[in-house]
């Protein structure tokens, strides 16, 4: 660090912050503005002691000299930041605070794009002074804006996982807010048939509405996601949601087991929602029941866990066969318990999933005849077994299967999830 370099910088109008930023890594506990002021004063001492230095006198406006007579020249805009740190930063912080006014958040982060002009001027400055101890202008902008926003909003600046990220582009003076989703974890039951788990957007029109979807933009009137999100959109003043279930049941199946899910509410304006009240509202739907709703901090980690955790399920199937049931063959079904089931990807999903053979297990099975050709089957399987195909055989793609074991074809079946087992039971 050479004094000459400071003198060189002081040949152009430059503010304390920009001057001090060149030595941001020297001394600690001072702002760059304080560093710059100290340097300016030191040069002023030299000038007043009689040193002849070729500097822009406007840089010493307001300093009282004793020994020399300087013409008091009004300072121009700082050549590097164009008055950003002296003036503009305050107005910008106020504008950001205003934008955040009706938003509930605890923590924020500032990310900025300095204007191209600032970057170019910074480069010129770096060429004069070197960058050994300097700090990029971007960091100082973020920090100075952050400090002011902290004061104005009484919220905390936070680098890791902030509720709101404030993006400032100084080329266009635009402010954008990136708002962290509000993640809510819970468990649901599905009390009706015929609705999917998530909103099923019409693939023909991508949701715009067409003949195929009768202008609805989706293939089902509602879904578990939409029923749950409706109350939450209102409570969190959110735009919409993403829904992540720990697996899903078929559209035509009910579920009386409790299935875990995380719903991510996008761009929420409220974060402190009353989950007990929301539970009650959702449960009024009569179609979906939820419990144990809670707000979670790290939604992504939990979603990953939900997607990878494997749980046994117990299903109840009401099956109607084409012929009367041959009671003598029913005992064959007992052989399924504990046996390995080989399943090729079912015909009904093979168009969207890889065609491969899976090995799954039936752990328990019991049955009850409820009509000449009607059977109720209760079966516990490990995760990922296609239970409908276990019954129908899916044209031989699942082996062994109920249909072949009792030599009777399936006419229709109704499926319910009775229990989603935890790892303990
Ligand atoms: Zn400046
Ligand atoms: Zn459509």
C-alpha cells in the first residue's frame, strides 16, 4: 500500500466509502467510509503541512485548513459510485422496506447487481490502487443496503436460508423479491374415490382450457392438493402450492391410513398461520382429512425423506369375479403370504414408467366371501407393490396372482388403503 496511490485516487472526485474500500482488508471493526475518511484526513494533514500534492481540491471540501489557503470547491459526484453510498443507498433501502411492508418474514438477504458503469469505474480504481486489500463494490452495496433494511424493518440479515431474498439491479433500479416457500408437513386420509392426489393439468392444453378438458384446464375437478391448498392460500396469502406426498394412492382408491405429505406454499405473505384452525377448515371438506399439520423449516430435506422412506401398506380390496368363486381353490391364496411377487411394470403405467421387473412381497393376506362371486381381501405388502395387478395378474405380468390362483377372472375391484405402517409396526 503506497501513499502515492491514494494521492492518485484523490485526483478524481471520490467518496469516503469508495476510497476506503481499497483498504477494506486492513484494520478491523471500521466501515469503509471510516477508513476513507481517515485517509482523506491524513492527506489533508500533508497538504496543510506544505506538501505539494496534485489532487482534486473538491475532495477536501469542508475540511478546515490552518496553514494553507485552499479555494473551497464544491465536491462533484463520486467518480466510482456516483453518490450511491452517500445518498442513493438510503432511498433504495426505503423503497425495499416499502415493498416488504405487508410481508411477514424474520430474515432476509440482499443480492445486488452493480450497474455496468460502477463496475467499469471500479476497474479503473483497481488499476490505480491494486486489489491486494480491496473489497468488491458489490459486497459493500449488499452490506450497506442490508444494514439499512435491518434498521427500517427490524428484521435480521441472514445468509443461510433467509425468508426473503432481495434482488437489486442497479442498471435498471429494479427490486425483486424471492420469497421462500412456507412448508407445511402433515398427514392425510382420502375419504372419497375419484380424485387424484395432485392437480392433474390437462396435457392437451397445459392448463389453458380446451375441448378435451371441457375448458377446465385439468382432468379432475379437484384433488387432495387443491382441497388442502385452498385454505392455506387464504391463510398464507400465497400464490399457489407444490404438493409432495409420501407415495400416492390410485385416483379410484380411498385411503384410511395416514399418508405423510409436505405442501409448499409459494410466495407467502404470511408465515405465522394457525395450523389447528386450518386443519379444522380442511376437514370440513368431507373429502380429505388432515392431522398433525406443522410448519417446517427445512422443507426440502423432509421432502427428500418422504420420497425415499419405504412403508408397508395394508389394503382392502372388494373384488367381483366373472364366475362364482370356487371355495376349494380359496386356500391357494394363503400361499401368497410370505411369498415373492414378480411384477413387470403394469400395462396401465408402462407408458410413463420404465418397463422392468420388480420383486416385492406379500406379508399377510386374509379373505372373506361376501357374495357368490364377491370377495373381500385384506393384504399387507411392502412398499411399491402394485396391488391391483396382484389381484388381476395384469395378463400374466404379475406372478403369482390372485386371479390365476383361484382360476377366476376379475370383473371389477374397489381398493382402499387401510393402513400405512410405520417402521415400528
Ligand atoms: Zn463512491
Ligand atoms: Zn385441456
